[in-house]
């Protein structure tokens, strides 16, 4: 899909829809993701934001304070997408009766714990029913708010508080779940995977397409967490770039079932270039763990070739 004309200056000059003064950590990817997604809304459109419990929720909406300029609903983990479905149905009824003139867009945000794990059934249901909404997962690869516990999104061999590296453990033993592919298997109109790069064009394009596509859309945004991933705050963008250049987190869209690769690195970097930037993978660089690094590289290579095949790039 061709990207619309894009000017960072123009997009950045739009009114902020997540006000400053919230309590998220410095260097946190989650707020960067939210601000970028909300900036894709047309200024004249209103939004109803639904948010499952998470770092984002507890830090941006602490009664009686809120950072959200749009209507906002805090939900339980299990029913974030179902809550949005109900609001969308109510909106449609009001519109049909001519009781509402304004245009509203419906956006649900969830962390990986709330999306890959606990809220997965309601997400799957809302997508399958064709609800006209966008679900955005800000993926920081663990349950950060409660102390960095592993989720099904945590990558293999990452050190978390429930997959702690020690004498008998080299980190999380399981693979990361491929949620973006699972959402594509729902055969909804729009699914995309993105993160923060350069001028944010990729993220802006995908957020705008997701919001203005009729029917359900799902966006998976890699959103690093300095506390859980153990990096210096200023390294946020370098980590995202390394994730893309190593093909750990490829940029792609699935539009009406068609897989589209948005970026192919000219020189695909070894995964170590990504892993070495983060304390959660520090143990992998001990000589006795070289085999684990090889296993990660093999997995990334295999999955990258699968993606290229799906996108017809082979
Ligand atoms: C049903 C339920 N289980 C557990 C909790 C406690 N809890 C609150 S936030 C959170 C972590 C959420 O992780 P994630 O969705 O990945 O968001 P993050 O904190 O990483 O931003 C947990 C487990 C809860 N609020 N509700
Ligand atoms: S713990 Fe991580 S995800 Fe949570 S606010 Fe801090 S940096 Fe962001
Ligand atoms: Mg998380």
C-alpha cells in the first residue's frame, strides 16, 4: 500500500491528545506509541479510547486526574475489546436515529499482557464480529506495571522476574507468540506491525490506515521499556531501529489478506546487534551461551524467510 504524503512537521504540530504531566517513565515507548497513534486522527474527529489495566492506564488516568483529551473508558483486562464493541453498537444506533452528528473513532489500547494473554478472547471476538474499531497493542514484552513478569510476548531467553536467569535458568524457555500473524488469520481488513523509526512515517501511515479503514483493524507496535529491557532512556530509538535492521521485528501490513513487506534491510544485521543493547539479554553473551545466540539467530532467519515468502518477496 502506498504511503500518503507525510510531513513530520505538520503531523507534530497537531494538538496533543495525550496531555503531558502523566507518570510514565522517561524513555518509555508506550507513550510514544500512543501519541503517534492519536496524532493520526483528523483534528475534527473525536475518539473514544478504551484502555485495559497496564502501566499506561495507571499512569495516565489517576482519578481525579487524566491525560486523555478524548473520551476514555478504563476496562478490565478481559473485556477491553468487548467494551469497545458495545460502545460502537451504541454509537451506530444513535447515528441511525439521527441523534448524533459528530464522527467518532474507537481505539482500544492494551499492553502485551492485556492483549497476547488476558484479553485475547475478547479481542478475537470483536475482530471476528467485524466491529468497526482499532485495537492497538503496545508491546513491551512483559507485564511491566506489576514488576516485569514474563508474558507470552516475552522473547525466548529474556531475563524477567518470573523467568529469572540463574544457575538452572537461561531466561524464558518458550518462543514469543506471533500475535500479528494470529490477528491476520482473523481475515480482518487491516493488520500491521510497526515501531518507532526516523520520522515516524511508518507508524503514522499504519495508524491512519487502521483508524480510517472501515471494519476491524489491529496494530502491533513494539514499544520498548527501559526498566524491563534495561537500557539507557536515550537509546529508545536505537533499539527500535536495531529490531528492524536485524529482522527481529519486521515492518509489514496485511491488507485485505494481502501480506506486504514495508522494509527489507539492505544488510540484515546479526541479532546480537539488537540483543547487546539490552540488559535482559546480557547473560547470552557469556561464552557458554553462544549456542543460545545461534538458536535465536536461526529462529529470526527462519521467520524472516517465512514472512518474505508470504509477501511474495522471494
Ligand atoms: C485480571 C487482572 N489480573 C491482574 C491484574 C494486575 N495487573 C495490573 S497491570 C498488570 C500488568 C499488565 O501488563 P501489560 O498488559 O503487558 O501492560 P504493561 O504494564 O506492561 O504496560 C497486571 C498483571 C489486574 N489488574 N487484573
Ligand atoms: S515500567 Fe516500562 S512500560 Fe511502564 S512506564 Fe516505565 S518504562 Fe513504561
Ligand atoms: Mg507489557
